[in-house]
C-alpha cells in the first residue's frame, strides 16, 4: 500500500509523520502570499490607522509571526522547527492588501507551511480587525511563491 509520492502514510496506509532522521541539515527558505480584498472605507481606515480595534497591519504582522511558530500545533504531521527568521510585508493595492511572508531555517525539513500559515493568519487578523467596516472581505490567492533548500531544491511559482 506504500506509495512513494504519499510520504505521510505508513506501511499500513495510516497517517504518519515523516522520519527526517537521515536528512541533512541545510539552509531552507520559503515565501508565500495571501491577498485580502477590502472595501474602500475599511482599506482607508487600515491605511490611516483609524480602526476601532487599533493598528491592523502591526497586529497582523505579529499574529502571522506567532502563527508560523505554532504550525506543528495546527497541522498535525508538521515537524516542530526552530525558525531562524519570519517576516511579513504588506502592500496596499487598489482594492486591498497583498500580504507576503518569508520564513528561514537551518534544518532537515522545509518551512513552506510556516510561510503559508503566516500570511494566512495575517490576512485573517486584518479581517478580524476591519470586519466592523466590511464583512464582505475576501481572502484569496494563498500560495507558496518560492522555496529553496533541501533535497527537492528550488521552486518558484509560475505566474
């Protein structure tokens, strides 16, 4: 029943954490993004820092960093990783925000899930802080942009 492409299954076909004991420690990085579409009133309040709940971008940045550190608690088969760096950037667009997260580590496994989780939770935090002004916000385009390091090498999203 073992399928070499399904690495999170054991010999019996049950979910299992991948054994990374024999893998080499290498520098691994990943970046991911999420987009949140917001009405103009809420977007202006975020940009001008006038939301009733406070400063949304800074709060979302901290939430995303904390989320990256909690990935193994959220996603059952992820390894616990001592992250070297996590950063989150916000780019104001005409109809919302583009949120990009970066994660880095020297380890035996990659940080793609940490980067994806970080930008997703940052977007959810923006939603929570601005929902009084716009309950129709849409979070979309959550994706891995780039990863580097490890056995599988480099990957960059094709746009």
